[in-house]
C-alpha cells in the first residue's frame, strides 16, 4: 500500500505501534502526544494525503509528532508517523472519526545541534454521513431509501454542490453476494434504481455501453446480500448495497445501504446463471462485490475497475442471452474476448453457453475446455453436476445432464494436459442431516473421480476425493432448486503432487 493510499488497522500497524513507546523513550525530540496516553481505534480509519471529495463534516485539525529519529530514519518513518496521527485523532474525536485527509508530513529538529529528529504529521479529521439504514423495509422501500441516500451524498459533493452541472451515471449489472449471480431480485433492484435516477432531473442516466462510457462521470454498482437467518419461519433479510465510483480517479465517492425483508424477493438466477455449468465467480466478480461495499474515500477494486470497458460488452451479451438472442450473444461474447480485458470467466462461459444453445456441439465442447482451463489456472473450478436426490446417479433429464459427458471429458483432458494433481470436492445443500450430507457429498466426489479416471487413466494417481457436506454453502437456503444449485457443486482444486 503506498503512502498516498488509505491506512487501516493491520498487522503492520500493530508492529509499528509496538515501536512507538520505544522511540518515545529514547527521544530528545519527544513523541507528542505520548503514545501511552492514546487509544487504539476499534474501526477502520482512512488516513490519506488526498483531499476527499466526498460529503463530510470537518471535526477539526489534528497533528502529532514522532520523535527519537535520526536523519536516516526519516524516509521510512512516514507510515509510523501516520499511525501515530491516526491514534491521536481517534483519541481526540472517538467514534465520530472516519478519516484524516490532507495529511502532510514534515521533519522537525530537536536535541543538541538538531542531531535528534522528529517527523510531524498533520491533517484534517472528518466524519462521514451515515450510509446504512438499519431498519427492515419492503424491497421497494429499501431501494428508495438506499437510492435517496446515495443521491444525497452525490449532491453534497464539493465538485457537484453549486456547480450547476448534471452528473452523468452508468450502471453495471447488479449482482447477488456472495454468489456473484444475477438473479430476478438483483435485476429488479437495478431496474428500480434506474427508474429512480431517471426521475431525477438533477442527474443523467446513460446506457452502460462502450461508446457512452467515456461520457459518464460516475459508475454505479450494487449488490443484494442475504443476511444471517433469523428465527424459524422468519422472512429472509437482504442488505442492498449501492456505490458510486468516480470514473476518472477510481475512487468510491458515495455508498449507501438498506435492509429489505420481503416475501416477494425472487432469488432465482436469470437464464445465463441458471444454465451456467460452473460457478461464475472469479477475481473480477469478487472485485465488483467489494467495490459495491467499499466506504467513500477508498479506491474501487483495481481488478474490477480496470475491466469496466469489457463489462459493457458482457452486460449487453448477458441481456441478449437472457432474451434468447443466442447468435447476438455469441457475437458479443466473442467481441469481448478480443479485448485486452476479455480473459475472464463470464466471457469464456458465455461463449460455451451460446454455442451449446445454437446446437454447435463441437464448438461448445472446445469452449467448455476453455472454461475448464480458466478454472484450473485460477484454481477455482466449481461445476454444477445435478444428481438424483440421495444418489450418485446423474439427473435423468437430457435437458439437464445431456452435456455432462463433454464436461467430464474436458475436465479430464485439461487436467491431464496441465499435469496437475487434483482434489475432487463434493458439496451438498442444507436439506437433510449433517452426517447424511457429509457421506453423500463424499460418495458423489468419489463417483466423479472415477469417471475422470475412466476418461484419463493417468489421473488416477494424481486425484483425491473429499466431501464437504453443506459446510461450504454459497447460498445456504436448502431449497433444492435453481436458487441453491451452487451449493450442490463439485469443485476441482489443484494440490501439490
């Protein structure tokens, strides 16, 4: 992390904190305030040299001096001085403190002939407006609450306030967390947020398309995350998270959330994710989810943000697939694949899905091989084999299990070609007892392992099988339908040989 970025509570801070009393004890230029009088923050505090262009309340100036340094110590003491400033500001302002901005460091002299030195850090302590609404609401009310809070923060930005300018916004397709899927509920969330923005004359909503991206000032991302289950029979609670990122700087400038408790929330995946043979979640999707839940003043996830241009093509392809325009979807996915950011799971998986739907069996098998290769490279390949309940037999419906032969063939071929060792990991949904699901997931993993050995005998000595039961559920609803299909996946994890 560079000296220009945010500074948070971490192992490095704790190590530096251990040094502060030692430095203070031997200093002719004293450490001010004395570290022993300071409190350690119980929350993340942003420390940055930048001026944060986000709505905030100024708490006041703050400064602190790290003493007992030699001239040669100064270049590498910046982090420790900023940590000392962080503790000083937190002791002064308590839980109201969210960030110290405009931080500057400067050397000071002390002791005989200025031989002993200190490093002074100074900045402006600020509080950010609350972004989270703790009350449970219906879905429409929660969307209204979160969107209104987000717009309120946007309108109070120094760059927007009083400028007369109309901020322009694009929306990247909203996702469920942590699965990374688009569901009926996240699609509805996106539509309702978009409708709310269109009704605001003070903002301009642009289509999320490549040729309009350069016109947009802000990128809006959003997630729905199921919270911990309540009492038996209680309705599920979902947290809506919305974030606005500055397209020029890559900094999140506003974030808001609200809780929805509503029987009408439909978590069925949209057709692309329902049909997907694999868990469509990679570092880019993780970055999208992380960006949507990032506090203002911090950077959007770099892996995601640097690939936003490709995301416009992926979003158009996703819509085309969901509307059964498979030829158009295939062209868009192939176009995305040619871009510098096209090497991602949503793209290679989209090419497989579209070619399979178009009846191009040979091209589909080759495309699925690319999906497997991508998963093996990232050591994250989870395949949705569907079994008959309580058995190790594949689902009989050819509409479901028809492509399983090519899936198994390509997994075996790609693993053999890569000369890797694999653990085949079976998973189960939450339906049934823990003991039953542990045993069943182990049996299914063993069955898949045997099928792979039949395809590529050289893998026999390089594979193991293990069952995880429902202990690593992604969704965790136990509905045993499309909504929790990810929980009944079989994963392939590279291990040491």
